């Protein structure tokens, strides 16, 4: 069983798919042709599911970093005989710059190694296992490399060093002296496509440098944040861009499936999809750490994926595939043992069919953030927003599965009601742009009804806090959203009391916040949530508690690994990352908390409880 930690991996992206590379030079996760495709390298979830390893033979010490302003990974191996530098990237299209990032990505993994000192012998091992490890491909030598064929996909490995074909595996051993280098390219194609030429050494080196410049041009053009934790915020912006499916603008929750919330446990989910729930938080983060153009494309994707549902009288579903797919039916891959024995491995996610009433607030809050965009939309789009407000007004009294997608009986979740209030509050503000002035009075009455219900039934006097559901005494970190969305100011006594209760009862020994502590219908336990911890920092900053906010932020951010990546959760005992990785929501939380702290620092003595203080565009 692997002894690696989740934090031992770094992310590569071409804005269509993603790879995870271990600190010792093994690509252990890569799906083609897009994020939610079947893996061709899947050792992350089972040793027999494929990998592409390139590292020195024998003893080696590795250090790594991303090249400045990029997601091009640079790993330096120090050995007793010399030093080599390995650069890894998923290739961008030739000469793409700025907004074009990922527009013509060719589906090619690039690996280039240079000896900088002494002499080093390296070992290469490519074990392609398409369809999540179900297929052991046949190998065919080609001039300048080898072809791996199996099922619907083919991989071509371009190499200037001699390769050995051993069963379904490709191996090589070669030495480099100081100043020497060599490159490799793994090209993906469908088996029925026209044959393609293997990439030459010159092309591999050129496209690696071009991909570096593509990332840098995007960063230069899009990233203008100059507040505290500038580098962390900018890097998080690049991670969010790397988790964006360029053809549609969809942002996935994470590029992995089934990385566990508990080592050896069953809380293993597929996060390679895009959630309505994440929309408004993500838009705020994109404004700070990326660009309004990315925010608009993301929102347009969500709206186009969802608008047919409301038009036909259906409720909005909570999540979609990166191409806008609706059916994300979940299944188990029983042939895979899972991350360090954490089974089952799942693909698909049955949360797509749950009722989650918070989605209407996410849609209208996002539209309010991007209200200038409404001038460029047609009547169909505006009707979609009106229909979303109407659905919130109609359904807010009903039970649902809530923000956290509970797999137990539905309840009257406070956060769900809160986001229905947000839906109507933002619809009222947008009414003129939506040609919906005749609905404002009715929307206002319903909004006020929701407010009264939240203040009367969502508040628990004995607990001294807003709780998870009406009539419940269970605390839930989702109640931190009450000041963030502008329902109550952050310095309201009820908000302060709720924050104190969350700190006392949901915060672990590391200072990190758990979502809740209760039976949620799934066996096992989970770690502390980094997103919730960043929410706490954000609320503290909004309340003018700058010292506390800074401490909370620093605690959460300290769990980023050596290349600045965050997972979803942290194990309290082992202090290791848990869950799918890297997690967009954690990086979104980091950006928004940093922004809130920067705003509070800029206005000493003036706590900012406004939900509409828009970040400056990057």
C-alpha cells in the first residue's frame, strides 16, 4: 500500500483535464479527454490502475515548485552523483495568450528532464491502464516512441531514449550528464482517429516553454490583487483557472474522485463536476484572484445548463457535468481498492438528483454580482432569473437535503431558507433589469416571511445560536453565511453568539472548523473543513476582529502543501489533508477571506457587513 499523502501531489492542467504528479516524479492520475473522463493513469486509487514514473535510480531527495506565475511544475532531484530538474506540464495550444488559455489544448502531457550537475541515471516506467485500470493495452513500437492501444483510446509516448516493451509496460534506463536533457510527450487520441505524428524533441521543448509563457501571460493580464497574502491569492486564482473546463467555463469542485474524508472509510465521492451551490462564492473569488470575464463565463454556463429545467416547471438540480450534462448517476468501481484501501471508489454523484433549495439564492446572488451582464442577455435569460425567484418563493417552506447534501431524511435547513431569502432579496434589487417590477411587492412579502421564520425558528435560545435546522440544537458552520450574504451584520449580537458557539463546539485542536457534529446518514467520520475555517476568518474580519481573523486565516492556510495546494479537509489527529484534491472550494474560501481581511484593514474601525462590497476586478 502506498505511503504517500495527498499533499505529496501537485496539479497540472490544460483547462480541459488534469494530472496529479507525486513529489517523486510519478503521474498517478490523468483522465482523458476531459476532467470527468476515465483515467489512463489511476494509481492514485489502485496500484494496478496505471502510472507514468520518471525519476533517478536509487537514492534521491526531491524539492519542487511551480515556475513563477504558472502551473508548470519543476521538481529538482538531488542524488549522490548529480542533480536533475524535471519539468512537467499539460500542453496549452501553440501561442495561446491571456484569455485564450486552454482554447486549443492538444491533450498532451509534457515531461522534460535536464541534468544540471554531475551525472544521473534515470528510470522511466509508463503503465497506461485506460478505463480506470480495466484495460492493459497492446504496445506497438513506432519511430521515435511507442503506441499504446486499448479500448477506445490510444496513447503515444514520444521519446528520444531507447524504450523496452515489457508486456503492457514501457520502461527505459538512461543517463544524463551536466548540460544534457531529453523530453517525453504522452499524446492522447481516440483509436479510430487518423494517425498522428509523434512529437519531436524540438517540439516538446518549444511547447513546454510556450505553455509556461501562456500561463504567465494569463497571470499578467488577470491578476491585480495587491492585498495581504498576495502570492497565495494569486496562486489560488491559477488553481481555479486550472479547474476550469475551457470549452464551457464550468469550474469543477476537484479533479479527483474518491479521495476519502476518512482514511479507510466510505465517504468517497466524485467531485469532477460543477455545483450550483458554489456559484456566488466562486464568482467573488474570481473577481479578486482572476478576472470578471471568467466569472461571466462560469455563470453563463450554469444558467444555460439549468434554464430549461425552470422553463418546464422543474426544480433546479444542484450540479452538472462540465459539458452541461444533467444525468450524473453514481456507480461503484469494484475492481479498484481505493486510496490506501478507502473503498468504494465512485464515479458519478447521486447528489445531482437531490432537492437543494439553496441553489436559487446562488443563481440570483450571482446574477446580482454580474448585473451589468444582464444588459447583454436576451429575454429567455431574464425569464430564467425571474423563474428562479418564483421557485424560491414557492418552495422555501419545504424540506430539502441542504448545502451539505445529507443522505438522511430531508429537513428544514436554516442555510436553505437563508438562500431562498437571498434569492428574493437579490431579485427585488434586480427587478427593473428583469422587467419584473410588478412582482416586487409579492417578492418583498415572501422575503419578509422567510426573515421572520429564520429569526424565530432558526434561532435557538438555549444554544445561543442559529442552528442547522428549524427546531434543532445542532450547530452548523453553514450559519456563518448569515452575515456573509448580508442577512444580519457581522457584529449583530446573535451572529457574535453563533460564532462563539461554533468556535467552542465545532473547532478542533488545530483551530479548524468542522461542518457539524451529528449523524448525517453516512457511516464513519470526516475531518475539519478548510472552507468553513476560511468562512470564520471572513466573518471575523467583517466584524472588525482583525487579529482573530488573521490567526484563523493563517491556521487554515498553513495546511497548503509545498506547492500551495489545499484539499477539502484536514484530519485532526494526523494533521494531514483529506478529501478530493485540490479542492476549489478551499481555494475560493482562502481568496474571499483574504479579501475580507484586506478590506477590513483598509477601513480601520469600520466592520464591513455588506454582501455587496464587490471586489476590484483582477
